[in-house]
């Protein structure tokens, strides 16, 4: 396996235990669905996700980016992307800040529940790359350029789950996920 450039701190190590290299994502196709609410931050999440995919061997033409107005629209858009059967995983990205809205719990809660429901109903892994925080400062910390980018993290999780499911399909061949050890 090549150099480890993915999860670099303790929290991320708990999330993703495989070692990512520049071929980890080869052969997979991904959709990235991005909410435009808090656009500066969600752009940073999108860039983090793209960087993780590119550094893991996903060619530019193997992922597509789609935009929705807000996090509330993420579940249906992610479901539509999943239903095309063109993607091995979908990465849903958004930012919901409690101070911004009295209906934080509805937007964040429905985005989270809807994404899980869309994933279960389609059988396509949909990553929850939605930053939900109490303050703008906390959100900024999760949308950074290097470590601490939830988009980067969600894309690595997408690669890990896509790999796991491919290994489940291709029983006995090239198992690489420690989760089946
Ligand atoms: N959408 C977000 O993605 N983040 C938010 O913080 C937010 N706030 O604050 O309200 C938000 N609202 C819009 C919502 O997601 C829908 O786009 C809108 O309600 C139309 O359905």
C-alpha cells in the first residue's frame, strides 16, 4: 500500500481504518451533491471532497457535482443520483448552523434522516457530509483546507464503503477492508 495521506488524527482514524493511496478509488464513480446555503463553506467542503477523490485515483471524469439550494434538498437529490445506478457512492455536503435559523432542528434533522432513508431505500451508500454546528466558528473549523474538512472525510468514507461493498460482491477476491478481517 502507498503512503497514508488520508485520516490523520485520532477522530478520523476511528472513522476510516483503511490506508488510502492513489489507486484506492480507481474504477469507482461518485456523485457529489452540494448545498449552496453557506456557500463559501460548502464550496470548501466540495473542494475537500474532490481533493480526496483525486488523490485516491478517481479521474476527473469519474465524479460529477450537483448543486441544491439548501441542506433540506440534499436527501431527494442524493436519492435521484443514487437511482441513476451510475454511481458507486454519493457524497452529500452541506452546512447548517444553529444560530442561523430557528428551524435548525428541522433542516439538520431532516437532512440527516432523509439521507439515511435515501441510502437504505436505494442500496447506494450516501455519505453524510453535512456540518451541523452551534456557531459559524465551529462550522469554519470543519470546512478547512487541510485536516478538519468534513468533505474530505466524507469522500474517504465513500471510497471505503464502495470498496467494502465491491469486496462483498467479489467474494474471496482481493479483500482489503479490515472490517471483514
Ligand atoms: N439550509 C442549509 O443548508 N443551512 C442552513 O443553515 C439553513 N438555514 O439556516 O435555514 C438552510 N435553510 C434552507 C433549507 O435547507 C431549504 O433550502 C429551504 O427551506 C427550502 O426548502
